[in-house]
C-alpha cells in the first residue's frame, strides 16, 4: 500500500537555529518517528529521512541538479556574470547533470581509483608525523589548525601538483566554504566573501595551469590540462572550476570527519579506551564516525520530470532533500542508532552520497581519517580534548564540522 504523504511544517525553520546546528539529531529522531517522508507546506520541497528512501532517491535518474536553470530562475540571468562563486559551481561536476557530468567525472576519476588511493597511505602517514613534529613540544593547541586541516590540504595539494612553497596559502581555510551549498540563504557579505575566495583561487590555479602547459609534470593538473587540449573534452571554464572543486572537496569534508570523530570518541570514553587498546578497530571506527556524525548532513536534487514516490506527487522542478545524517541513524537499519559503537558491523553509511554523484574521494577520506587517528594516538598518548561539552561548531548545515578543537597533550 502506498504511504500517505506527511508534513512537518516546523522542521525546515529549525535549520536556521543555533540549536539545530549544535545538535540536529533529536530533530532527525522525531522525523523518523513521525514524518519520515514529507512535503514542506506551501513549498516545492520534499524531504526524505529513511535510509532506504534516501538511497533510492540518490540513484534515481529522474532527479538531477538543474543548477544553472534554477539559479537563473531565482536570481536572473546576470547571476553568473556577477558572482564568480555561483559561476564556478555551475561549471563543476558537483552540480552538473549528464552528459557533461559523465564527461568531466571520467577525466578525474582515474586519479582516485582504489589502487592509486591506497598507494598514497604511506605518504598520508608521513605527512601526519611531520605535522606532529612541528607542534608536539608545545603541549597544547587547536588541533583543527595544527593537524586536522593541514593534513588533507597538503594531501590534495600534492595530488594536484601545488608546489610545497604555496601550501601555506591554503591552510587558512574560509568560514564560508560550506555556506555556499547550504539550503539556507547566504547574506550579501557571505556571498561577497565567497566570490573573493573563488576569484583568488581561480587566479592562482589559472597561473599554475599555464605553468603545466609549458612544463608538464606527473600530477593531476597536468592530466587535466592535457584533457583541455583534446577537442570537446574540457573547456577552460570547466577546467578551472573543477580544479577548484577538487581542491575544496579534497579537504573540507575530511577536516570535519577527523574533528567530528575525535569529539565523538571523547564524548564516549569507553569507545575511546576501546580504540586505544585495539587500534586494529580504526577502519571500523572511521565508518562509525561517518555514520554517527556525518561531515555531509544532506544533499538535494531537482525533479527533471514529474513522478510519484511513496504515494507523494513530485512535480517537475520540485526540490528533493535527502537527509543523509538522518538516514545514518535509521532505526530500521542500525541497531540502537544513537549509540556510538566503533565495532558496529551494519550497512555502510550514506555520508558520501550515492548514484552518479557518489564522492570521488571517499576512499581517500577514509585513509586520511584512519591514518590521522592512528598517528595521533601513537604520537600523543596523553592527548586530552577540551570543551567537548560545548564545542565551537562551524555555522553550516550541509557540512558539519568544528571551527576549533582545543587540546592538550
């Protein structure tokens, strides 16, 4: 029997509150119990909560992004000329539909295949040790600044071919990095900051790509430049947008994954002790961190045609929001879903999305988090986090992470 559509009028408003950003999981639990698939009243927006529904919708080819058309409809045709940040998103595989998505993803996917990614593990470990060498003697500091952020930044810089002398320019990060893909509106100041950041990165990568045209090297930038020169493979705007995307996506969610994981471990001291005693559980712990407090909380799609799902009519152009973090705590899939258990052996979390937009760097992120935890615990056996009851979180909804993680060792 088809399920009757349900509504939850207060839920979307909660996305704007500091309380939701601090802890969205009570809201997700309520939705599982009362409204696991609903349409927002008076809005062309449908929200999926259950694991099975999110998984199916992420793979449904009747849903896409339709980003350029949506932006023009909402903000006018001049939006891309006026805002480099939106123009860059429109040319990136993150928000592209086939056939362009398939064409461009195929050019970069080989750099993230399982064999090449696993071969990077020793280098990831070496970078982690080098970072700790720099701050170990201090005895205290902010792990986000000292370790969580620079580790994946350096890794993706090396993959792209960014010279080591330039790594420092990227180890600062940007407060609005995750806001541009949030479902909540950005302020004019945030849009301006995002535009400035994108323009700076585009100028930098444009110069670096010019250098690779003159002197090719064995790196991802050179491979993409080569694709640009082949007729019909990659336009210049697509090249620069996707290089910037690879840089941002190659570190932002992993920074959050490591931070969210450390916080979850310190908030669950029995599991922390278990991991310290049994480091062979680290891969399983990473999967549980991904499930328990996902770096990517949600993702959206646009209906490319009208269809029905679970008894609910979806019109062409409607938005469908899949709450990945809620799906990861689905009681129909995960036993005692609000419990943090590093030995859990159940379904894979949906934290990396699904379908044609499944995260290219999923395996790399797992390796980085695995090595980060192993090296931290081996090098800093007396590590203690501070302020775990009231952490300083980033003001973003789609991407969930910490601004700072003060610690002593």
